[in-house]
C-alpha cells in the first residue's frame, strides 16, 4: 500500500545513519541512529516517504542486532542543532484520496512505534529542534535526554489544521498528564504557535534529564550507560486518570468554542483523541490518530492552512517585485520624526535590529525626552528579563538620541516620519527634512492610508520617498507594507526592503493606493458590518455574524482596538477615494464628535455597546440576519480583492493573503481570505471567477 503513496518529488531525504558505539563503563554497545539530511541547520531534518523508509531500514538493523545480543540499547539523535521538525508537508497536496492519507498515518506509526517495542531500551538524545514528528520520535523512545540549548520544541499540528498523528496525541498525555498535554497540543499552537524552550519541555516532564550542550552526546551516552547498568532508575509521576481528566478537557473545549465556534475541525479532533487517551490501548490510540489524520488531510481547511504556511515560510522571504538587493544603499544612521508612542516603538525596533544611531525629533524637548525615556525603559525591561546583556543594553540606550532641530538628520541615511495622519502635515515634515539631509537619504512614511505620491509631490527629490507601513504593536506584528509611489526609484525602494529585512519584518510590495492592502480590506469589511448595525441589526447579531470564520476578534472588538477616531479617519479617506463602496457611518461620526474613545462595555464574557455610546446612536428598522450580514461582508471582500488585483495593488492573490495573515492575524485555515472566498463560492458569485485554481489551497477536484 505504501507504494501508492506519492512523496514530494524533490524530497530532501533525511537519512537514518546507524553506527555502533561503546557505552562508557563497559555497559555494552549501542546502535546510535543519527538523522541527517546532509544539509546544515538552515534546512532542518524532515520526514517524507524516503525519510520514513530510511528510518525503517535502520530500525530493521537495530532490531537484528538487539535480537542477536550484539547491542544493549538503541539511541536516536539528529545532526547539529536539529533532531527533526516533523513531516515533510510538501507531499500532502499530492494525496488525493482518504486511503492514501490513512496509509500515511499508518506508515508513520509502524515506523516510529518500533522505537518503543525493541528488545532493548531506546533513548532519544534531543540535541536541537524537535517539532511535530521530531518530538513524537522522542516520545516513542523509552528514555529521553535533552540539551539545555535545544529548541524550539513543540507539537504545532493543530495550528496548521492537523493533529499530532504519529503517536503524540496518545503518548504525551500518558507521559506528562492531561493538563500538560493540553498545553502542548492545544494551548501553545493556538497561542500563535508558541514554542517551548528546553527548560519548558523539561519542566513538563517530556525529558528525563537535561544536560549541558557543550558535550551533549558524550553526556547522553554516559547517562544511558548508567540506566543500562541499573545505576539510574527513572521514576515518572503516576498519571491521574480520574475525573480531573475530563474536567481539564471540558475547560479546553470551552476555550476552543469561544475562539473557533466550531468552525475549525483540528482542535476538536485533538480533543477527541485526548479524551480517548485516558483509557485506550496503544493500538487503539494510534488507530484513532490514523483516522483523525486521514479525515483532516482531506479537508479544505488543512489545504488552506498548508498554503498559508507556505506563504509565510517562503513567499514572505522573497518579496515579489522587490528591486535587486545590490541597489540598496548602506544605512548607518536613522532619523525618526516624532516621539509619540508609535514613533518610540519604531525607534526601539530600529536600534535593536540595526544597532545604528537613531535620532528622534519632535516639537519640544519634553516630547523628545518622553520618547527617549520610553526606549530606555523598554531596553531596561529586556535587560531585566535577561533578553539583552547589561553591556548591550547600555550600548542600545547610548545609540538613541533626540533633538528639537531637524538638523540632527544631516548625516542620516534614512528618515522615517511617524507624525499625525494628515497629508499636509506629513508633506510639510518631508519638506523640512529634505532641506537638511543628503541627496541620497531615503525618506520613509509610516502612513496607513494617505497617498505617498501626493506626500512627495512638492519635494525636489520625490524619487526617494517610500511608503513604510508598520502594524501595531510594532514589535509583534510581522508585516511591513512597502509602497512604491509614482516616482520612487529602484535604489530607494531597494534600500527600504533591505531595512525591512534587517528589522526582521516580512515585506510585501504594494502600489501606492488608498490604505494599501490590510487597512483597505478591513475598512471595507468593517464598513459592511457597521452599516448593517446602523440599519437596525441587533449588536449581538452583527458582532457575531462572522463567528464561522473564527477571526482573531469580532468586528466591534476590532473597532474598539483600533479606536473610533482612527477608524473614522481611515473611513473618511477611503470614502473620498471610493465613495460608492466606502460609506461614512453617521453613528461613528457622532461618537468621534463626542470624543468617545471607548465603544464597548463588558458585563460578562461578551461585550455590548457602552451606555454613553448607545445614547448617541440612531439606528434604522431594517435588521439583517447573521447569515445576511456574513454574506454581505464576504461579498464586499471578494469585490474589493478583485478590484485591488485589477488595479495592480499587489502582484497576486497570494500577496493579499499574506498581508491578512501577517498584518491582521487572520487564521491559517482561511488561507488568508481568497481560499475561503473560493471554497464558499463567494468569489464566483461576486466576481465570476475563483482567485486561485482548484487544488491550490483546496482539495483537488
């Protein structure tokens, strides 16, 4: 049956290389299997069909040696810094039937479970990254050693739309208990795919001993020898299989329901497996994993999740349309116009990532001092947490200076403005900066919705102005929209991309158009929901109409986060550009005019409109159902995406999806948005065509 499986044609096979080693203290010989794909740590070990077959062959030999009495133990480790990062997911799109998917799960189980069923004890020497199947290999072994420098360590499958399908969902709760298993299998993946460090994994009981990385292999062999000789007895806590097991899972289900509303299958299948692991035999547990894995592989949600993963891992690293990197100019000093919260966050980011002088300016010394103080305080917090050394903290703080005079930018290589979102103000700022900087200094604007071309129109050198739109909070949000204005030259644009890469941001090239990508789509989307509310749709209906998408937050909670004034300003900008599609809510106008900054009140688990805000609102008498609101909002998104592609705002639908994934936190199971619009029929209903071909981010038809 395995011959019917098709691996990725270009699979980088992880070989399982077996050699015999003498355990210290005359404990006997061990078969040491090293996983190695022949590349350095930048291309981690993964398991495709070739890798599983290689491991199976190595275990055949290990079992022969053990049966013959030639070895007393088997150990598995990885090439430097990497155990394995799990399955080679590039082969999943080649699976066209459930039977193939089922056989993939069974093959993984048949191979991995042998590590726990040998005639001699098995050891996992966890020397580096252990993700997904990499961690599952270790779980199948009798004992586990862990380098204190190893990491990341995780079972991230639920984040992608899968479950730990090669033993993890059964073995982990039976090793560390249900509470810890829920943390690793559900809570961490659903918290933006949080990974564990070695001390975290050891603290949960995943490893039996944590060792110094300097001589990790030798120390692991010494420890294994002591186990074999009986000098070390590993004692593990008894697993509580009482009522607390169900109580923990009931709490986990409540959290999953609150976030996903039943819209995403993977976390619910993981819950089923964890429930069964309480009483199931190993055979039963593994068979249940096979069935769940097969079902999930044959879902559009999983295919969209893998598409999204590929966008984030690959496309984000090679921005489409970016100029040749050789054109970029060196950046040895940065200026920032503004010292408010956003500007201060940017100053901190620049000084941490670039480690070059950063000078901030503002209208008066008090504001400048406040901005510098913010940066210094944040650096001190990093030092207190041990994330920067005292020496580096002092260097970073010394690199940040301030002035009320823009002459401080005279020798800057790039100047970023982060002032009030007003076209005239920003244009005036650039005129003042241009008067003092060198001709080759790149001018960057953090505008979220204004025309970069108009901002640069009055300058002597408009070709050096580039849109450079960050998302809040700056330190956490990975997206950077880089906008090319009508006269931006390649050297300035290349420099902007080089800066973005140095800042460790994922950069997407966008056309200079109103609100670029993320804010344009969110404004259109939110506009339709708030319009339905203004027409008379009850708040609870409007705010929860999009629950089946399992977005990071509901529409009105997002409006609260953005702030009524900021959201209204962007809406006005978009209305001026596209009055037929972006309406201005009179209710929002009244809220902003009254100076209200808080829209919502929480009396329980869900919000409501605050009383003082509700008094200002005037609503109609033509309510919509939740389905009508959802259809309206999704239709608007489909229309706007098609228009943006026709206008050349980005090169392809993939860039729009990448922007929503990284700039708005939209979930992987949506694939951003275009795969979801395609699979629900919205794309064809609204625009007459799909955005992506069948089989791309969806099951082959």
